[in-house]
């Protein structure tokens, strides 16, 4: 199915006068040394960081042989995207599967995104599942790198990487405060303060605080989240820059959904319930806390070389009391009965530490300048889950759906006892180089040599029977070429392979072998309108060997494996193309328009993973009116083709659009109106693991005030 024609032309309405510079991850007019915070020396002044993209090298997006997109802070603020999952929903080529109220998976190019990072550091996600939402107010932008991520961690798959770029101290005292009131009792306040701490400007600090409290369109759901982030940076001597930061997040969720809706009936029809329908009970909750601290030291060496050491530590706690409502047959009866309950209570924690040291700079060989990055890193992660056994009310029948929040009695909980434990350590040596072969032709060569040691069980996995594994040792190469056809147009090709340990288990309860994948793509990137607009077109192919694919539920063994899901490794191939235009069409107009076409086939050559949309369109456009420059208007949204799940629900093609109107009351104060799901489209999402209705139309009002 092709996308609606109006989406491909709507953004032309925003065309106006030409701007002065392009919108890319790195400021085109600046060298990587001038544009990065860690090269702040002598003067103590700071500037925007450049993206290290898909390679670890500081390169302009146009020079990087992979597709990279950004959701910047301005767009997140304008469209009221305070949660990271909602922001990612507007990103080119990214699909957000919000299958529960507190858990989601992301996929790109047909595969789950296993890697989310903060400032380029992180470890792979268990099952590709992300718990909770990040508050976007803490970040300058979210960077999305599609394709294999072998040069970023050495492990992962051929989908992509999500990289959250934290706010950093600035050169001048300033700040902002905003207050939001919205549907379902939403109340939100956020503060961002920047302060230069010394007279010479060598040291500065930044404090970011956001608090949100709201009900939901879903029955009884209530969310409360507080995020606090502080960061200080400054010069050490004349060549060093030290940065220290701490983030604390406290999130409480009452009456969450654990598991999704059962929509398929025994006769094969699909039930249609009110959008606010929920499986939860009022005694349930899902509370999380996390603390993330980092220290970073960068030292300028001779002739443009830099040494950098970064240490990041994160501790997370989860406390849950949940009810899983499911049908043993997988379907509802004709009268919407057939669900039974599975109560669950747990407490868990995760500790994650990353130490990274690297050396980067330029060197001259054969009469040309080249770039080189050498590094070593080690990541450690420990997880532990304790459960409270259910003493009664296990498997009680639920009334016809949808039911209320008081129909299932909270069980008596037993004493706390250990459940699953897991640990993994990833050590890697990595290198990457951009080699200037001619003035127009450049090569990018890279390599990751990794050792992955692992024991125990995944925090979200089944109770595996094999919890001791041999160490995994792999070397992943990366090869890319870029050719500048003109100063504005660059073509590229790239190839990389990747592997990923898997948390899913087979019929015997044993973890599947690591998945191995390859990724190849070719494309062209062009700048238009005096470098104001960047367009990218890419074709890609990716193959994952032994990828965990759902097989069914284990029954009849008479062991603890009964009732567990089992998986089998399958060879899956993805191929398709992406197109994106992003930047400015004029002095007052900004545009992002992306289209992805995808084909996914299994080992038999037939379609597979039918819940992944084969066609998606993402768009954001905003403009100020020349006749009334104080008024700022914008519309953004996402269209996707039909999706379904074998034995589960289906969803026809649909469009969800969001809009905003902002008016500058004074140079310091702006009042903004946001309307989400503008056309009040009813749809089902989260089909990868179930089904949940999307948010209906809602309105919020925000006051932004510059301090």
C-alpha cells in the first residue's frame, strides 16, 4: 500500500525564504575540534557537540556512510513530546511497539533495536525491551542511527541504535521554565538553569528538573515521574576538560497493564472495545527508580590529538505488583469471557557500569590528512529479581471484558525469595579510521574485537536451564566508502557484520545461540538551498542468522517449563529503501519528511514478522507566518501500512497527526497549544507482543518562560 498522497506534498506549504546554514549533526562550518565540548581549552568557551554517528569518528552526517536522523530539542518542545517513546514515534524508520503501559520495544528495518545509549555509551537491552520513558527535557536531542551498530559496541543487530544526547553546560547564564496543563488531569513543571561558575568562564554548571503527574485515557492508570539532572564541566589546566554529571529518576505507575489486550474471538472475529479498556486492577503498581552518574575527562595532546576517559554507572530498582490477564486458549469467548488472572509481585535491581578510554586525532600519510580512533572499553551488568509467591487467587476467572478495576481480589503474598540472577561482561578493543584516498573519495575502516562473558538468567527472560556459557569472542569489521560528486552531493556504500547474544529459550529451556548478522547499504546524501536542507536516499539489505522467533508455549512436560514461551532461531532477511529530507525550507520554515519501504522474509522466502509495517511515513513541519511572526504553527505525525499478528489482532493502515500553535506573548514568554491525535483516530498498537489502543485526541496548554 502506498502512503497518502497529501503526506508527500503537505510540507511544500511551508516554503519561504532561504536560511543561512544546513541542519546537520555537526555544524558544517566548524571543524570537529572546534565543535566539540571536550576541545574547549584556554578560553573556557563551549559549543555544540558533533555527533560521532555510526563510526565513533566525529564526522558530518553527510560524510557518514549510514543513515542518521535527529529529533532535536526544539521539535520535542514544540510538539509537546515530553516522553522519549512519543518522540521516537515521529522518527524516520523507527516503529514504537508500546505493548504495555510501562514497557515498549523499538524496531527498525524489521528488527528489534537492541541498543540504546546515552552520549554514545551503553549496553544492549534485555529482549530489546525498554522499561519506562525517558523525560526528553533532559536531552539536547535524540540521535537515530539505522543499520548495524558494530562500531558502537561490537554487539547488537542490523536494526539501529538510539542515542540520547544529554544537555551540557553553556557559555552564558540563562534558563527556562515551563508549565503544562492537559487532558486527564495532566500537570507538568520543568526547569532548566545554566550558570557560569567562574569569572573567567572556565567552569559552568547546569541543572534540569522535570516533574509530571497525570491520569490516563486508560482506566485507573496514573503516572507520576520526577527527573533531576545536574552537570558541571570546566578546564583542568590549559588542555584538559572535566565533566561530572548525575541523573536521578523516580517514576510511579498505578494500575499499569502487564500484558496486552486479547482481541481475537474463538470464531475468528476481532473484538472492538472502548479505547480506555484495561486489564489492570487498582491494587497493582509498577514503580521504578534509577541513578546515573558519569565522569568524563578529555585531554588535548599535541597536533590535534585527544585522549578521553569516561566512566558511567547506573543503578535501577523496580518494584511491581501486577496482574496478567490472559486466555489459556489464546482467544475470547463470544460473550467476551475466557480470561483468567496471573498475579505477580517482585522487586528487582540492575547495576550497569561502563569504562571507556580512547585516543583520536588526525594524521598525515601519503600527502593527505586522515582520522583515527583507537579505544578500549569494558561494560558490566548485574541483574537480580526477587519474587513474592502467590498464596491464593492464582488463575481466578475474570468476568466479561471490559471489566472494572475491582473484580480480582489481591492475593496473599508469601515471603520474599530469590528468583533470577544474571551477569554479563563485555570487553572490546575498537578502531576506526577515515582515510582520504583522493580529494573526493574517502574510506572508512573499522573493527571491533569483543569478548562477552555471561552467566545466569535475563531479568526479563524465562528461567533458563543453561545458565553457564562459554565466553563469546567475535571480531566485527566495518567498511565504508564515500564519494563527493560535488560539494553538495555525496554517495556512499557500507558493509558491516554483527552478533548478539539472545535471552530467549528453546523447547528444552536452553538459551538460543548468539545471532549473527550482516548489513549492507548504499545511498546518496545531498544538501540544498545553501546547505539548509539535507536529503538522504538509501537502499539496504540485512540478514540475521539464527534470530529468536516465537514458536509457541511449552506444554505436557510436567516440569517448570510448562507454560513458558519457546523460541527457535530463524534466518531472516530484510531489504528495502529509505528517503528523508530534513532542514529548513526558508527563514521561518522547518521540515522533516521520511519514508521507509521494507520487505521481510523468513528461511522459506515467505513474509515474516507481519506486525512490522512495510511502509511508513514520518513528517514534521512548522513555520512562522511572515505577517504575524509571533505566531508559530506546526503539524507532525506518522502514517503506516496495515499490520497483523498470526493468531492475534490486525490493524488497517492509519495516520496519527499532532499539531501545535504557539504565540510569543513577550520576548520571554510563549504560550503553546498542543493537540495530539488531531483526527481522533482509533487504532491498535503493540502487536509484536499483544495489543493496546492508542491515545485518543487530547489537548494541552504550555507556558514557556525564558529566565
